[in-house]
C-alpha cells in the first residue's frame, strides 16, 4: 500500500509544482506590466492574454525537460543551474513565438522585466520545494559497496542524491550474495572490478534497485551508443566525439564574440589587477605557461601572475595546491576570485582555447597522467576551455581520473545548451565564493 501511495504521490507533486509555476509566471508578467506602465494598459494587456497560452506551454515543456518536476537526484548547484538555464531558454523561445511566429505586439520591456523577476520567484519557490521534499522524503536503505578506504567517499556521494539515508557498508566480495539486497532501496559502488560489478548490477536489476557507480573509461565511451543491426545481428554504433561542421563553427563564433566583448568590458579591471601585482611583487605582471590543446598541440596560456617570480626555480613543476606558500597576497585573492584567468580571454579569441571544455594541463603532467589514467589522451579530442564539466561538478583537488571522466562525458554529450549550462553553473559557484 505504501509503495502504491508513493507512486501516486509523485505525479500529484509534479502537477502541483507545475500549477505553482504557471501562477508565478503570470505574477511575474503582471508585476512587469505594473512596473513598466503603472497599471494595466488595454492594448498591451490584450496582447498578453493572446500570448499567455503559448508562454504557459513553452515554460512547462522547458521546465519539464530541465528536470524541474523530478529533481530528486539533483544537487543544489545543479538545481540552480537548471532553473537559470530553463528561464533563459523558455523566455527567448516565448519571444521568438511572439515576434516571429504569431506576431503578437507584446512590449519587449515587459518581457525583460518579467524574466528578471522570474529568477528570484522561480528560484526561491523551486529551492524551497526541493528542501521540503528532501526533509520529508522517507528514509532510504543504501548499500555502499567498495573498499573500506572508499566508505567515507561513498557516504558523502550518496548523501548528495539520497537524503535521509541509512548506509550499509560491504566489500565487493560480500555484495554478490543475494540476501544482502533484502530491504535495500539503492546501491552505490566505488571502484569495483568489472566481473564483480556485473554480478552486483544483475542482482540489483532483478530486484528493481537503482545503482550509482564510479564509471571507468569504457562506461563513458559506450554511454549513448545507438543500437543497430548488421545481417540481423544486434550491434552498437558509437558516434564521433568531435564537434563537427556547423556546430563547431557556431561554438567558435560564440567564443570569438564573448571573448572580444569580455576583453573590452574587463579591461578596466585588468588594468587595476596589473597595477596591484606590479606594486605587490614587481614584474612580470603576466605569466605564460605551456599547455596542451586539442590534438596534443602546445600553446602558451596567459594568466596574471599569482606566485613569487621564478616560483618553480627550486621546486620544479608541481600541481596546483589549495595552500601554496609561493602564492603572493594579491595572488591569493586573484586565485580565490579566479580573476587571474581573465587574460585567457585572449587565448580564446585567437583560437587556442574555447569558453567551455576540459581545462588544459601542462605537458609534463599530461605525460604523467597518460601513464596513470587509461585513455587519458582522449580528452584532447575536444578543445580545452576556460571552464568545464570537471570544474562545476568536481572539486579543485579531484584526482586526475575523475576529472578525465567528466571531460570524456562532456566530449561525448556536447551541445550548445550544455555549454550555456556549464557557464551558468560556473557563475553560480563564483558568486557563492
């Protein structure tokens, strides 16, 4: 009876959230009219009434596809990014319908005011509802399978997706026994050998138990493979991971426009930063470093200098650390705010990098990671970026294999909407700091 009630409750919850979204959308529009005209102008109001069915349908469809009606497995940052991206996309689609398809004379100023109001209205509502759903969700029994050294990591990761959990820890050898799955709601796996992982998956699937696991290279590469046939034999077809044709041209055009605009707008700030570095620790203000771009080519990445001059004279090349004694006082601020990355807009403008993509590494570390991480070089099929999926979903000190997994997934699933989503998540993370 309880499971039946839960299955009925989910569509009712989604319908309730959808009704609230429609109400908040119309509230934003009414407030925008009031702010713009101080009342309800008859002509423009009639245009709004004609547009309202189109706008309602667009917002509900876009919100649905961005997971705003089934966000049980979204982290807080993913939820915020989905809200912002969905509002922007739905708003621009509504404008396209109003002016290009049905030719409704709706004031553009009201559109922009309404979208501005929608960010706090939808943001507060959806985050509050998500918080309520997490607090009132039934306790879940989760089976954490991995080595004892991984148990703390599994506990943290399970808690991000499954609130109010009770974890039961098992080693991979113990988890293949059928009896251990009794009363289990979900399974989360660490680094488990493929033969044992297959047995655990089959046992969980037979009991309709969802699984979370740390993917390896093969998992990422075959994700999204298309089923086809060859002489009646089932075959998988893997698409290319390279961005092709018109999509590549569109991505490059967006890089040029945003980088050029960013350099112009940021030039006063960059001038102040350069002066601060000069007075703090002298020359040079900029720091150039060899990095690896797509195809394994080497380019010179430009950053504001955040360390003492000749910082690697005694240490040699070392990976970035959260607490590095070589960082100057101004450098700590620049690193924390990521303002030291601003000169890379020039790298983007000239084509060394893209706005979004795997972060470029130094050649010495690329050679090291190729030895340690299987198929690491596959990340170089995609141009490097100022920010990437590993930066918004991973941590600053995440191990190279985890960052590479994010990079492979980005390369396989690229879309311009994904790039927009990653940039929005990056802005949200910077704002929170």
